[in-house]
C-alpha cells in the first residue's frame, strides 16, 4: 500500500502493516454484518469517489480484501471502509475480508494508519491525523516532524486549524475555504465576526492577502477598544480606592479577577486597627 505523498515515509514504522498476508485466510462476510471502525477519524467520504469505486467493483469485484475483527453484533471494519461503502452502493451481499483479533488500541492504530496512507486527505483530516499521532505516541510537534521528515511549522500549521470553531473546520474540510484562509482567521475569536468574514470571503472572493489586511484592521480596532475600556476601568477603580482609603484611614486596593468580579484588600497594622476598621464597616451611613 502506498504511503501518502504529503505525510512522509516514516509513518509505516509506527504501526502494524495493513496489507493482507499470504498465510491469512480470506472469507466472505455478509455486508449487513459489518460495521465501521468506531475509531475512524475520517468524517468526510467523497460521494463521487465512492460512486467511481462502486462502478469499478461492479466490473472487477473487490481486488483487496477488507480487514475486520469479530464483535458481539457481527464484525467491525478495521481497514477498508471506502470499499465497504462502495460495495453497499454496488448492491453486493458479501465482501471478501480477513478477520484479525485486535484490541481497542490496535483498532485505533489501524484506523489512523489507513487514513495517513491515503493521498486524498483534506486539511482537517490531516490535522486530526497528526494530532492523533502525537496523542497516541506521546510525542511533541518537533518529535513528530522529525519522524515524518517534516518541519515543525508544517505540523503546527495543520494542528492549529483544530482550534477553529467547528463551522469553519467544516468549510475547510468541504473545500469551501482554503487552509490558508483558515489560518488567517485563527486570531478572530468572536464568532459573529467570523461568520461575517466568511460571508465576505464568499461574496467578494477575498484572497488570503486581502483577508489578512481585514483581519489586521479588526485586531487593531479591538486592541484600541480594549485599551480604552481598561483606561476607563482604571479611573473607576482609582476613584473608589481613594474614597475607601479616606474612609478607613489605611491603604485599600481593589483588584479585578475575571468577568467584572474582584476583591478589596484593606490593610491593618494590628488587632486594634482591625477592630477599628470593622467598626467603621459596621456603621450605617
């Protein structure tokens, strides 16, 4: 089986071979007994590609057996879900398969390897594959890049896409938005702004450079607004700190925590001073 051009030759050293071995027995399994691999990271199957494969299966049959494992309700597909889907569309009642005994860990590994070996992964699927590899092998981006013969920025550029909202990821996966456009949108955290920008990209046909300029202007505007709000808040707290210092005759600090919450720190020098402050707090205006 070919290794995907974009993923490097190092991937095969990570997991077991997906190819059927000569000593393995191929058996015919009823298609209704088969279920997809529960660990399948691939979410999008190209309908046209499935139809083309289905037409080929009708004419030539399934040339490469599926790999499956026995389950309580029949069989789970380890490798060959595209062939399974195409066979169903072709109206086949049975498909050739090799049955292996595999645990959950191995099921996950096989699902990942099969996807990495394909040459038509969309950017989001490739990003998920890299992330799964890092999790599975407990390696960093730098370590994974070395093992795959890639640069760390190459791996990072893909995995960063996973921090985008799901609706943006879906557009990248479906080919409605380029990977470069997606990376440019990473700094926009407001979903309404994101949706507005996506509409502009579609309507105005914005290229990446044009989008970068718009995003830069938005971020600069947000930065100015944030600084202004911070300045106004500082004045607000300074005035109240001054009022409280005069009231209690000691140093008082107001500290913000998050979401407009905060705490007031009142300094006292000894127990007597503390009692004095408490008495002032207890007084009614």
